[in-house]
């Protein structure tokens, strides 16, 4: 949160007061910091710079055009999982030569579009998908570069709903099928197998799962007897949502990768999402009402689970702080909720919060990743406006949706 700091008791994004932004454009509002975005990207580049890497920003984390364009200008590629994300990445200026297409269910139309755009790599997840790619390649008299996604059966030790690398998960292929498909692809006239890909889950803060994953990849590559020009390690790098938690140690991860590369002369692809955009975004909300009960006070905000799904979907806790810090010793226990007719429309219960009143502004922290991208129009609620701060400049990067568009 270092790009969001209190100045004279008012929280600022870079050099802009958030109280001022909220007054200008209304609430709820997503606000991102360009400096934070660039700093996170550079930190990632630095941590893995001693080898040949492609950093393909995972667009699903935040698909705003300006976010993708900012990262692309820094040199990032893109990891996309739908024709829509692919079109956005291209429109934001990411060259096709830096785009990786992942996902378990790419349609014929999506594959055809990707092949027409000559993107860098398609990571296939089934034999049927490879056959579909071969059909398109044959009709265009081309050879298409592909990867095959391995399911390493590795527990990412993260929230169950966002774990993707265990054998019961729908993603990737078992070791046995993977090796069969390597043989199949090697004999194909229409595909060139150049990558092994994996992605074991998201919000991983411990290095052990990655170490285990690398051991499995090492064994499977040796067994497959194929030289993979690229190994795509996916994303998943976790961030510190709370003071008590730590983000993943890049250095340790980098050391494990170096060890792995001693046996394999491959280039590495990363698909980071959360670690690049997560802590660069906040959600500013206004208090509509305060409802007092015997045990706690409900703070009813103008943002809800449709704007930020993570607490309702995964039980995740995002820190909440006031826009204007007030002195005084009076502290309260508050339950921050939205106006939606669901009991899961609840963000956080916070003890020892400064005393609040109706119309005060609060901030929900670290929502740059999977905040806006998971939002919906549930209860016919228009999507919030999105702002990207650059120094003292306020750029509207997505207008507030109008109610009329939903009717
Ligand atoms: N690559 C693949 C193939 C993925 O499936 C994902 C995320 C990523 C890369 C990027 O992972 P990241 O670096 O952001 O962890 N909605 C959930 C997260 C779902 C992640 C889905 N796949 C959340 O809000 O926590």
C-alpha cells in the first residue's frame, strides 16, 4: 500500500487526495496507481532477470484496457483465456508475438482467431483441442506452435477454490496422458510442440508447492524425452493482504528455477496476474447508513458483492481503512456490508475502527486483482467507474456504467 499514503490525515493515491477524487467522480470507484503497477512489474522483472523469460501478464486479473496497455509499454506480454481477452490484449498494443493462450475450453472460433493473429503460443489441455488446432493448421497450410499443460498433482496450499494443480482439478493432463500426447504431437505435421505448461493455483505465498511442482516437471520432461524450448510456469504468486501475512519470496522461487534449469535448457514463461496488479488498486465506497444493533454496528456501503466478489466467493478478507483519519480514542466494532439482498454481501468485521458516521468514505484495500474483473450487475447494479492515477493526473479508464444500459 505504499503508493497509497496518508497526507495530513487524508489518504492519497500518488499525489491525489482520494477525498477529492470521490467528490469529482462519485462512489463506488476503483482507483489504481500507475507508479505501483510499474514498480510491481519491475520488481518481477528484476527477480527473474538472470535468465531468458517472457512475462505474460494474466489479463483475467484485471482486463482494463489501460492496465494492459501500461504493462505492455513496460514490455509485458499477455496470458489470455478467451477470445475476448485476446482481442483486448491486441487492442491494448500487446504484440501477438508476446501472447499466450491458455484455458481448458477454447472454441473453434477462438482457436481460429488466435491462429489468424499468429500469437506466440497456444497451451492445449486435451487431445481433442490438439486435433482441433491441427484441423485449422491443415486448412491454412501452417504449422502451429503449441504447449501442452501438465497437471502435476501438486497441492498449491492455497484456498481450495483457486487450486488448479491437483489430480481432481479439471486443468491440465495427467503425467501418463501428457507423455502420450507428447508422442502424438511429435508425429504431427501440423503442430510444433515447444512448451510444457503448468499452473497450480493462485495466491501461493509459500515456496514449497513451487519446489514440488518443479520436481514433477523435471521428472516428466526427462521421461518424455522431448526438448521443450519453453517451460510455462503459470502464475499464482501470492501477495500480502494483511500485515500478518507475507508475499511469496521471489528470491527463493528464482533459486528453485535456477536449480531446475541446470538440467533443462529451456526459456521460462510466467503468467503473473495478482502479483502485478493486486496491491495497486483500491475500492472507495461511501457509507449510506449505519445500523446499530446490540452486538455490532452495520456499516452499509454503496459498494457491494457485485463490485467485489472475493469476500463472498472465497471468504477473503480485504483490509478496510478510512479515507480521512480522525484522532480520538473512541473505537468501535463494525461489520462492513453492501446493500445486496444476500447475507454473504459482507466485506469484513473490524474491531477497534475509528468512529464513523453516515456519508464517510472508506477504502477496501488490495482489490486491483480479481476485483473489477469478477464484478457483475447482480441486483441490476451498474459497474463502478475506474480511475488510473499517474502522479497528480486523474485518468478515467472506464466510465461508470449507466443504469439505462442495463434496462
Ligand atoms: N495462468 C493461468 C492458467 C491461470 O489460470 C491463472 C489464474 C493465472 C495464470 C494467474 O494467476 P495469478 O498470478 O493471478 O494468481 N478469482 C480468484 C483467482 C483465480 C485465478 C484463476 N487463474 C481470486 O480472486 O483469488
